[in-house]
C-alpha cells in the first residue's frame, strides 16, 4: 500500500469510530434525564450506594469516620445555555465510554497489519483486555473515587461563614474527569506492555521505582479521601495492585522480546 492508501485507510477507520460515538452519544442524549437522575447526580446524595458500603465497613471496624450522615449538596446553573451544554457534554463522554470497544477495534484493525506474525500472536485478546480494564477503571472511578471526592470537596470549608454551593458545570467536570480519567489510568498494564516491547521500559526499572510509585499513589489517595485509613486504603490499594500487575506484564513482555531476539 502507498502512503496515500494508508492515509485513506486511517481516515476510514477514524470515520467509523467517530460515527459510532455519534450514534451512542445520540442514544445517551435521548435518555439523558435518566442518566442524570440515576448516575450523574447520584453521588451528591447520602443515599448513594458507596456511602452505605463505607458506613457498613466503618461499623465492621468500629469507626464512625466512614459514616458521613445525611447530605444533599445544592447544585445551581448560572448560565442560560448551561444545562443544554452540560447535557451535550455528558452525552458525548457517555457515548465515548459505550463506543470504546468499537473504537479500539477500528484502531487495532489499522495497526495489526503492520505487526509481525509473532507480535500478532502475542497480542491476541488485546481489544477485550483493554476494554475490560477501561470499564473496570470507569466503575472504580465512579463508585470509589467520585463519591469520596464529592464528599471531600463538598464539606471542605476555608471558613464556617462560607457556604458551599456548586455550579453545574463544575460538578460535571469533577465527575467526568475522574471517571474517564480512571478508565484511562487502568490501561497502565497495556501501556507498560507496549513500552517494554519497544524498549523504553524494563521490569528492573519498574521494580526499582516501586517506592516512588507507592508514594505518589498514597499522596493521591490522601488528597481525595477523608482523613481515615480505611478509605485511603480503598483508593491506594487497587492502584498499587495495578502497578504490580504492570511489572508482571513488563517481565513477560521483556522475556519474550529477548527470546525473539535470540531466534
């Protein structure tokens, strides 16, 4: 294939991916009222399922720090087109999430012909694995990071005389950034795999960087969670496990790379 043929093929793949986002975003826009009522706005209420889990966990360990009580943070819209634009934004992000496996399939079908036979063999299941990690990150971000962050930011005050009242676009920004961001973060093992295959990362470097990775994870958990050891562990433990999984993936990729170079 010529360069122009490759560009035309890439354009075709990107068009299909964009069209899939358009379809899923349109469906989400049609059902946006339910998405807002039962998903987007749910973490600002004390009846959200995660707060119940945390309270039960607190009772198990005999601590009251994980029972946040009753609350419902007020959210206001101050712009004429604010609610409409927010609806569009949420529908777009939701569309990307639902279309993610198909987007991966289109990108992978463009990259796959350029790989060697052994590289294709070692990359089997990459779409299902990446999709699984992405959705796992989405769930982790929504059910763990989002409610802890919402409660922390909702109760934080510089002074008792300053009341918290949140703008709609600010609240949506926190929800979408954390949720979508955690979906991307959970792709870390896949990223480590490919960086190891091309020689940028090695398992020995990742092992020697454990303490720095752990420090960053603990600091991040301390910032977004209440000052309680259990909630901090709920956030930091899965992220650190993800890093350890990345080391295992890197070691396997590095070993296979060396075997291929010997052959």
